[in-house]
DNA sequence: GCGGAGACCCTTTTT
DNA sequence: GGGTCTCCGC
C-alpha cells in the first residue's frame, strides 16, 4: 500500500513538473544521462528547466538536497534559482549547494580550511595594493598603470596560474617581464595579509581539494548531481574546479548558449562547450530552440543579426507567437534629444494607463545613463538603476568596512592606510612615511610600527600626540566591541570616530547618513546561531564582496536602467537600446574581429530581452568627455533586415 | 598638516 | 566631464 501511494505521488509530481513543457524541455528535466549538455537559446525557458530538474530530482527521484550542486555566475541568477526552488520545496532547501562559482568556492574553503582568516579583496583593494607595490619597486606609475597590471594579473589568474607558472608570449619584452614581477610581489603581499582576490578564491579552492584528498573524496561522493548555468561564460580555472569535483559517478548537466557569451574579457571561453563534449564523449545534447519570450519580428531580427558571427554553434530559434510590432528606430539630434524622446514615449505610455515596469533602457556603458536620469527626474518618472555604483563602494560605507576589517586584523595594511587619517586627525604624510620606514626596517606591519614609534618616542610633539590618539582609539574600539553584536559594533565605531561629523557640512549629508543606517539594518539581519561574533564579522565582510547586490530591488513601479551586460537573464515588455552608434556600440576599443563577435553577441542579448517592443536609438551628435562627436549609426542596425524595421520620423511631444 | 586651485589623464562590460 | 594628482599658500 505504502508503495502504491508513493507511486501515485510520483505520478502526481511528475505531471506537475512537466506541465506546460515542450518535449525537449521534459527530456532535459528528466533525463538520466550521466552527462548532459543543454543548448538553450535566449528565452527558451532555460531557468525553468534547471529549477524543475532540481525539483524532479528531489521529489521524483528522492535525491537528497545536499547531493545537488547548482552553480551560476551571478548572484542575481543564483538568488532567482534559490527563490524558485524555495517556492516548490519548503524544507531542507538550504542543504542544496546553490550559488556562484566564487560563493561556493569560498564556502568550500571556509568549511574545510584550518585557516579561516582570509579576507576577500575586491578590484579597488587590488588596485590600491598594486599601486603601492609599483611605487615600492620604483616603477613609473604612468608607465605601469595599476589598472593595467591588475588586468594582466587577473588574466593569468583566470587561467589558474601563478607568476612562476606563466610563460608570457612576449617574455623577451621588458614591459611584460616587469608586469610578471609585479604579479609575483603582489601575490607575496596577498599571502602575507591572507588576502584572497576573486581569482584566488577559485585557485585556492581547487588547490585545496588537490592537497586534501579526504575532503575531495567527501565532495566527490556528496555531489551526485552537478548543474551549471550559463556554461558559455566559464573560464579555465572554473572548468578546472568543476572537473576536480566531478568524478566518474556523478551526473552533470551544463546549460549554455554560445550566442550569449559576453564575458570573454573576464577569461570566459564558450569553446569550453566543445571541450565538455570532447572530455565527456558520452554527453547527450539537447537543444531548446523554441522561444517563449519575444514576438516574431524581434526574434527573427535577432536571428539575422547573430547569423553574422562565424564562430558559433548553428541554431535557429523559432516562436509560435505572432510577428507583433516592427522594431522602431529613432535617429536623435543629440543625446539630449535621445533622452527626451525616450522619456516622452514612456510618459505617453503611462498617460494611457501603462506601467513603468514595462520598460528597460539598455546601454553599453554606465555614463550613458546620466542625461537620461536628469530628464527622468525632471519629469517625475520613477526609475531604478541596476548595478550602478555598488552600495558597498560608497565611501562612507567603505570606511566603516575598513574599520571593521582593521579591527579584525591589525596587520591589514590596506585598511590601516585607509583609516589612519580618516576622519582627519592630523596624521599627515610625514608621519605615515615614518611608519612605513619603521615597518620596512623591522619587517613588521604598519600598526606594529606605530606601537614601536610610540613606545620609543621616535616622533615628538604634535605628531606623537596625534598618532597616540589613533592608537588609543583603536585599542578602545577593540576592547569594547568584543562582546557586541555586529550591528552594535558598527554603531559603536560610528560614534567613536564621529563619522557623521565628517559629512555634516556636505550637501549630500542626508544620503550618506541614510546609507549608513541601511548598512546597520543589513547587519542586523546578518545573524547565525551558535557562531561567535568575530566569525560573523568575518562572514559579513566576505559576504559584502561576494554578494554585492544585497540591496533588494524596490518594488515600486519604475523604469529600469542598466548596462547591456547586466540585462542578461532578464526580460521586459518594452526595451530601448540607446547609443546604437559606431564607437559606442560596438565600442571603439573593439576593432579586432573576435571581440567584435562578442559585441554582436551583446547586441543579441539586448535585443532578445524584449518581449513585445524594441526601440533602437542613435544620435547624430553626442557630447562625450568634454567634446562633441558625430557618430555614424551602428553596424548592428544595418545587420537587421529592413523588413523588420520602422523609422520614427516625427513624434508628438508632450513633455 | 590641510585644503583649494588647477593640471592632467582617461575614457567597457563584472565575480 | 569628472576623477585623481600636484603644487602652493595658509
């Protein structure tokens, strides 16, 4: 009897899972093949397939949630998957390992490594550190810009390599040799400080598994099902990590679309799709080519555009939907006219009872949102910018974070230098030079050098008093906050350093104070039972960098503004793509053909975000970087056949 | 040591 | 245009 009910239940579940699914989707969800490659076109229900497969595994195949590893690239999509599964399955959801490559690699390290004192550093910290190294090596900052060095280092890290393992093709080149040397010193500094940059998280996690066969075996056994989203965006070190975790018994499903590979500059190679088939010859390939998102004209136009790329796995998306409206193109006088046109269009829509949520405006680079913002504000239209300046990168927030980081680890020289004289306490360049000198001489951290300077009275008078004041302040904070909750710690630091006083005279005082309160609110939510406060602080600091989109999108009706890159995975009824001009999109730095194909894929991603209406705009004149330029329309416009296009000549102005 | 004025430089996408 | 760096006067 018991078995019969179980059988009935599984039949019921099965019908629920496959409801409204097409044949290929059902196959992808329920396949028992060991290695699966799902070639999923834009809008083909890829996330639904992924989520429902997890659901099917748990409910129909009785797979334990903890046996499932689901990897994504962005926090946005990992959250999306988490939430959707959460709706379907109410219990043990947290046992599923779902997250980004970086998040999961960090989790693995944190749970298993004896050393939990690593501090994750972001791009800005990297640049700051590299800059100080470049100076220390007496290299010209202009000849060796820290940003360039950082890209060079990260490029090699994405291959999973250290400076000693990397052979530069231009190794006879003095310049590249120096960069490699900067990498070497940079890595040394990172080890010294227990810093993990993004690349290092993956390298370390991979190395750790190699060096700890017991842990590796544990995960080999545990993860019976591995699912990877956006596989076209995978890079060397990520592929290595997955290959390490996978053994011959576990089942893997990768989902990807080479036409949507837009992260080549981050080391992503869609060729890994082919490599996957080569490495696992028994891979079953399932194609999802029915598009459920866009109307015919939009979809066919996108197909035609992407067909101009040579290096791609050929596929043809189709839809059952009607052709719908033609793609509109507006040729604006300048960037102001472009923004006015868009806002005007949106206003008319709203006036006729439409929602602002229907609209997204996509652009190639972030500065393009400036004028648009102004015009939207002037017309009282709600808007939200997705992924603009990161909340945790605002200076007032960063400062608090640097204090927390420093309190946690006094040897963290980066945060030391960030807080030593902020707020101003009369510690200037001379004092800091002295600290640097002592630290170098005795090979001790900057903070220990401060202690030495004070103990032996190396500095005198005002310099001594000011430095002593800082030393006392830090020790006071350290002593006091040890038993406080995270949010109380933050509160205490704010009071102690008189943070608000710093911004009192500034006009953006209110915004900054609100940001600080928002941080406190966030930290209140950050709480785990049975974990010490110092551990919570460590996790909080890592989490801030790994999940940089912590601030929830507000639910008010608003127009969404974002870059083409961050639009991936989203959909909107009406989409504007602005600045369709040679030099802007495709970007002027991209002349060689391989990157041009990536720009075209980016255009493809943008176009396929639209469900019902797509509007492309370009300007005849644009004020950029203090100069007027006169761009010509983007080649991507010309690549869309005329039969899909309608030009907007005049429009009614209601502004 | 601090803060303001002016020079100079660079313009992309993100975990 | 705007962010960063440098120089100079207080």
